[in-house]
DNA sequence: GCCGTTTTCGGCCCGACTGTTTTCAGTCG
């Protein structure tokens, strides 16, 4: 049976082939929109079809519904087969080379018979491209360079790398040029887990000086383009950085526009057109009258739409809610009263108990759970039961000394391969709070891994599952899980799932958080700090929670300790009984 | 190919930069 992904891939290939054949771009877009819908579905298409609800999916009409049915029934689509005969997959692949779009790929295919990136590279090396109309030596050289770049570059840059680089650019430009406002836009501002490039917006009295300064940034490997308002450079680590200078009165318009997402903007502009308004990066207009654009709010207000924060702008319903006048009410850093996952140098942390608690206190937290590793984490100096008890005594002593923060004696206990926890129950019973997580056997089957977590959730002592999928963005895949089953069990047992703030983890991710809220699973946002400065990572966890539409009420550690402790105790008693 | 509190037909977001053009097409975001 064809999966949702299979159907989406066929639609995407059709879109590319139609683009190559010079078809109506809106028809092309219809296939891409449909693919996007399919990729976001929770449920198999076959189920939706069985219920006769294909037509209720956004972007699916009579024609595409019939094509989905054909693919589900036969595993293929005649239209797709025919298109692939006319345009071999390699021809579409040439469009992945930057600077080669559908028209160029079509010309290369028709005039030179090129059917793959390899053949394109060969032809460029032999100087055969410049014979074509509209091609020159420079185009040829660019294509070669871009093919080389395509081969070496990492497809997406994890937020963990992109965010610090963007901050660096901002600091360096402030120092090197007369910059007034400067802000990162793009997917970085929306805090997606990885980004394609870095977009920086600037206002300045001397745009030319800013553009020049960008080309001279210390990490610039190559200047890709530079004009009076936009400069694109490639960093040494192959990250593209785009810097745009805009007039101060347009800053809000540009920020809104370049923050996106593309889908959010398309919908917004479509609504604007219906109201006789026009949006661009230069403002919002009725005819020739400019209604605003200095701030982002000015871009939404004339449309009668409440502005939602950048993390929400993914066209997941935020525009409709803003239009209906429902104000945004999402979790912010200031709502968090405590951190429930913190390490010390007793296991693999870098700082002492006292130093970590002090850092948490300075941050404004009124409680903090110290959760070092259990014995199974030998390489992280996991605590024996005796050391864990000694730490608990140390915590009680410190609690008598400190007045404005309370320390919880906790542990991040390993979930063993079989789903049992890495301390005996009598030890777990002594803890104020118990987190558990998977640090081993990442490649069990979906069934085994699901059973493993379900068994852990059954433990009467478990309060929180930390970084539930174990994924590392761009490095390690999440463990295979039937997330819906795990979450249903977690909701039933009132076990919370963590949103881990490490930018490499962001685990749960936004899609899981949306599902957790739907299923009524309690959530916590933790830093998993291993050093005092790691509390700064909280912003990534909070942003991810917002991407999952989490409100303060969804997040357990927004409540005061006086409410949290009884809840933990009650839960433990209920589960033991 | 989709879609509708302007429309069941005629819309579907818009501007900057590049290269090769002597006025603009193609690509990108």
C-alpha cells in the first residue's frame, strides 16, 4: 500500500515535470500544495479515503482525489509514468543546482540532451553551454561552482549552529557599520529546528557602508551577490547569509515579509487582496495610499488580523484565529517558575550543586530539580544509590540555608532496554521527582521501543519522560515510536513529557507538542543544563513549545511549587494504589 | 488544479539581483 509519503513524492515529481514543460505555474503550485498537505497528515490516506473525506483535505479537489485513489489502488499513476518518460528524473534534478530553474533545465535538455547533473557538469567543463542563446562564460562558471557547492553543502543547518552565527553577524555589523535597527528574520526568527540560510534586516543612514561591511565579515568565503540593498555571502561553513538594508519606515513591513513563513505570507496577501489592500516588504497599501509598515503590527492591523508571534506563523490556523479576534496566549520565558531537569558535577555536569542552584535562582526560578544520571550511565558518572542519597542529604542542607528557591531531589533515570527503570523502587520512592529517559538501544523496532516506554510509564514513580525521542537535529534520528500510544498512556497516568531546550535536541518537537495538547498530555519545558550558562537555552525550548501552540496552562512548570508538589504526591499515591 | 462573505469563472504574492540582454528573462526568496 502506498504511503502518504509515496503519494506526496509522486505529486512533487509531477510538479517538477509540469514546471519543466512550461505548464501553468498555478497548476504546478496546486500539486505542491497538495503534497504539503499530505506530508502533514497524521493518518494514512487510505483511512481518510475509506471515510470518503479526501475532498475535505485542503488543496485536494476532485482531480487530485481521483489521482490519490489511483495511486492507493495500483501503486502508480499513469500521468506520472508518462511525464517521467518525457522528462527523466535527472532533468528535474538539474533544477536543484542553484541558478538553474525550469527554463534553463528545459533548454539544457532540449538543446544539449542533458539528463543529469553529472552530464551538466561535463558539458559545462567542455565549454558547451556558452554556445546556447542567453548563456555566457560566466553562467557556465557559476553552474560549475554551484554544482560543487551542491555536493559539499549540508542541506539544512541545525538551529544550534545557525543561531550563534546570526548573533555573531549582528554583533560584527553593529561594530563595523552605521547600523540602526538590526534583526534576524527568516526561519531562524520562527525558531525552526534547522534553517536553510540566515536572513538579517538592517536600517542604516549609510546602506552602502553596510553592504560593504557584509562582504568584509571575517568568515566570508565568497560573495554570492551584492547590490545597493541586498548582499549575500557564503560563510566558511557553507552557510548562506543574506543581509538587506531597508528604510526605517519599512522595517516592520520587511521584518514581517522576510520572517514568513512563505505559506503564512501567501495566505495573508491573498486576504489583503480581497480587502482591496496590497502587502509588500515596503508596507501595506490601499491603492497609492500607504497605511503603514514601520512596525509589524501595522501590517496586520488594517487587515483586522491580530498579530501572532513568529513561531506561530506556519499557516497552521493562526491567521484564521487572528482574524476571529482570538488574542495569542502562548507560553513565554517569564511564565516558567522552575526547571525540572538540571545536572551537576556529581555526574556529567560541569558545575557544583551550589553553583547550579545559584544560577537557577539568578534566573528567577523559585524551584529547581537536580536530576543527575543513574548508574547505567557509567560514562557520565551515573550515581549509585548511595551517592544519590548523599546528594539528597546535601540538597536538604542547602534547602535549609536558601530562602528564595527550593531544590527538589530528583534523578534522570535511564529507561533500560526492557522498559524497567535503573534504580530499584525503594530508591525511586525517596526522590521528590523522577525523570526517565532513553540513552541506549536507540535502534529497537517500533513495537519494542513503544513497549519499552509504555512499561516505564507504568512505573508509579515516574513523573516525566525527558527528551522522549532521543533525536539530535541533523545527527541522530528519533527512536521509532507509536507516539500516539505513548502519549495516550502518558495522559492516562499523568506522566509529563519534556520539551528539552537543548538546541541540538528540541525534543519533543513542534508536531509532537501539537499532538500532546490534542491528547491532553502534561508538558514541561526543561533546560537539561549541565553548566550555569546553559539556562540560556531556555529560549529554544520555549520557542519550540510556542511552535506547538503551547499555552502556559499546558506547561506544568508554570505553576508554583505549592501546587506542583501536591500534584506529584497525589499522582504517586494514586498510581501505587 | 484549487477555490469562493467579491467570484462556479477567473483569479491565484511581489520585488531584487544577475547575466546577457540593448530592454529583459530567469531565478530566487
